[in-house]
C-alpha cells in the first residue's frame, strides 16, 4: 500500500511543479503582452527572475532556519542517546548521510527537517516530542522527517517558495506596467487575450500561493508513506500524529514562515483549507491506518 502511495504522490508532485513553472512563464508573457503585444520576451524575463531567486533561496543556510526556531544542535550521542541512535539507524535504512540533530525547548510535541540535499540534511525535534510520545511514536515522526530529506522535499519546498516570491515580484511589475502603459500598441492585441492576461496577473499571487501549499500538503502524504517504508509501522506514526494533533499547545518558537516545515500544523489553526500548510490530520491518519 505504501508503495502505491509513494508512486501516486510523486506523479502528483511532478504535475504540480510542471504546472507551477508553466504558470510563472505565463505571468511573464501576460505582462509583456499587455505592455507591448509581445509574449516571448516576458516569458524569458520571468524565467530569469524565477531562476535567480530560486538560486538565492537554495543557497540559504540550514543554520538560518534553525536560528529562527531557536534550535540547539546535539553534537554527541551522550546528550540524547535515544534520539541520536534512532536518527542514525533511520539514516542508514534510508541510505543517506546522518543528518545533523537539533532540539528546540518547547512544550508542544513536533519536529521538522531542513537541508536542500541529504548531504546538508538536519532534523529538529521539540523537547515536548521527546517527553510526551512513546519511543515507537518518536521513531515514526523521525522517519517522516528523514523521508523528507531523502525525498528532497526541502529543496522542492524552497523552489516553490522562490517561485511564489518571483510571481509576486512579476505581478507587482505587471501592475506598474499596466498603469503606465498608456494603451500602447492596442492594434496588436486581441481584446479577449488582453482581458485574460490582466486577470492572470491580478490573481497570480493568490493562485501561486495555493499551488505552493498544494505541493507542501502532497509531500506530507509522501513523507508519511516513505516513513512507513522505513519503519514498517504505520500504526505508530498514526498514533503520533493523533497525539500531536490533540495537543492544543502551539509551538511557541514556530512562525508562519517556518510552519510548513513541521511534522504537523505547529500554530494549531482550527481547520484545514486550501491555504493550510498541512493536509487534514484525519486524512493522514486514515491513510496510515489503511496501510
């Protein structure tokens, strides 16, 4: 069952990312079409902006994210023996280098992973996770985070965030162009295409954010299935998710900018929606129990 889940989620992610890239190019094309009746130069400009911003985002250090969440690195197995050896064992099972390990002093049980590749991977857990969950449940959560690293999810999420930022920049530029276009080259523009282009640019930040969050939610399902592949224990992961979800204490060190990294919604928003960083926990638990 988990192999079917993994294959299905990978196909869905490829589709979403391809759609995202096409959307970026369409925004650039729409801007220059409205401005000058030309769409090729706009698509090229959008590709340059998106590519440059993506490279900038990917080059951001893991240490920045850890500092934002006030995480302290564990450098020896003597500090947290169970945590250290569990991550080590899961990394061996996943065939990746052992990630760096961090702990966050926070009562709310949760965890997250960072690193744009397995070589730069890092796992952070809250002290609440270590205190409130059983050993099997902790192993399940850690397997989920190790799976994120193995599946290059953090790199994918970083690219998605960069594309959203690039679209926001393009949308702002587009609106400025529209204001000062002065109706140039009207004869070269089809009225219907012109209207569609304007609406596309106006709605692009909203659509891009929804697409980014859809990718994020899909990768959570994939990490759940991959974690089961590593531990062969879907019940423990489902139980961990139930316990974390039922804990109504938010992660104080988390913020809206890092919320999507966490194992479960850290800010404890009441209901899942199109703008949620995580899929409904009930659906995740159902899928896990069906495995």
